[in-house]
């Protein structure tokens, strides 16, 4: 399939497509199921052949990928103005989020492929600390985009958005030369907690960060990408900030708006695991507490405080011991647990927050 990432499409008579984001955790890695060599999500035309839309999604996704579905919820509906059908009408996406246990590769359809979701969003993986791409390339390019406009109010609002979306102190953004400062991360991490301009990294702001990169023309899916080409005079001044291998650094692009759909799914899932036990839709029948914590960390992209995490589990009565131990790992055998299915799932984690590591 030969397509550009922003405009090209296969025209037809339909006006609505259904897109599924299927998420699994395998070896403590958050993964999504893709087709067409990782460039598309499982998708198909909306056809009123079932009593419910969800039933139709289940059938055609399983037929297209051979991946059995578990938990499924409607995610988001939006219009892709870059895609038109034969009659010139814009295409509508109805997207779904599904939580599954990953099927072995040999059992999937040949076109289906599981991918680490951080392949598409490398700036979202903070498991080993702040990714260097943020401070080395993304923030400087976004600041040039913000500063290039001659409207002072627009410039200020863009800088405020950068600080909020990327977890940065606005005073730091205004007072640093990103080309020469060698201790950018240290300056941010040691900023005073009393400073009202301090910002924390909000994990669930995935979609907001993606939309900002799209607006600034910094990702291949954007109509204004790359920002160096002459037709895009508004942000052409950014070109010097981007390295030659920028398209590889900024994550794997996808056709149409499918990377945006994944960003929406990650935002939804990261927000909901703080108050609903959806993580158990991704876990095997039995697991250790370490495996459970590592799975939550894979979704949130940040490390969690071990003792606080376990106190949260105890206080909410989320899991129960099986009486067995995992002897496959090194060292002392770890107790195996299972989810308590006999309690009210919808209210277990209400008003609780993940205990982020300080």
C-alpha cells in the first residue's frame, strides 16, 4: 500500500469507519495490535449487520486479526477532514478500546503485528527518567514554533501550553538557552516546590502532547510537515532545530489519523487505571504483585512506589492469595495472587491515585 501519512486515502462510497485499539501487556511491555506492517490499526467500514455496533466490531476484528477480544468500550468519534469519499464527504471514525491477552504471532493473520506503543510515542516512556528527545529536540522546536508568531498573546499562550503539556516550569522555559544549557534536566528537577510555575508530568496528557506536535508540524502525519519546506512559511524557522534523522526520532508514523487514535486510547487508559481496575483485563489469571506493578508502570510510563502501591492494593482489597508461589524466578519464590471477582469492580479505586515514585 502506497500512502502518504496525512492526505492519501482509498476512496469509496462509505462515510464511516470503525477503528480498534487493542492493548495487551506482554513481558511488562504495553503493546498495540496493528495491521499493514504497523502503519494502520485494525479497521473496517461501518456496516449495520449486527444488533449492536460493539458486536460488529468484535466479529470483524477477530476475522481480520484472529485476536480474541475481551473488555471493549467505545473510545472516541471524530472527523478526518483529510479523507473524503467519492462524493466528497469527510470520513468519520468510530474508535474502540479493547483490552486483550496477546495471541501468539503464529496464530494471528499474516497482516497483524503487535507493536510496543512507545515505538509510536517515544517521548511518553519515562520508566528510565525523562527521555532525552524531549529536552534535546522537542521542547526547543516547540519554543521556536511559539516564538515565531508576531502576536505576543498567541506566543504567550503557546509557551504556557508547552509548559503544561510537557511538565516544564514556565520561568525555566523563558530563561534558558536550550542550545547551550548542559544541565536542563537538573534545573527542572531541582526547581522549588514553592514555585507556582512548577509543572508535573501528567501521564494522561498523551493526546494533548500529540496534538501540539501535529499543530507545530513536527510529525509526518501533519499537513505542514516537514516544517522546513518553503510552503510552510509560518514555522520554517524551526528547520535548523531538527536533525536529519528526525523522522526516526519522533516515532513510527501511521497512515491517516491512526496514531492520533492510539494517543486517545493511551490517554483514556492512563486516566482510568487511577480509579478503575482495568489493569486486570490485561493480567493473566494468576500473577505476582511485582508483575502487577510492572504492568501498571508499562501503561502509565512512570515508576511507582513499591510500598505505597502494595498498601493501595491491601486497602482496596483488590487481590487475594492463591496459596501458591512462583518458583520460575530467581531468589525467593513470590506469592501468586488473583483478582477478587466477587467485589464491586466499578468503585474499587474511586478517588485513588497511583503512588508515583518521588
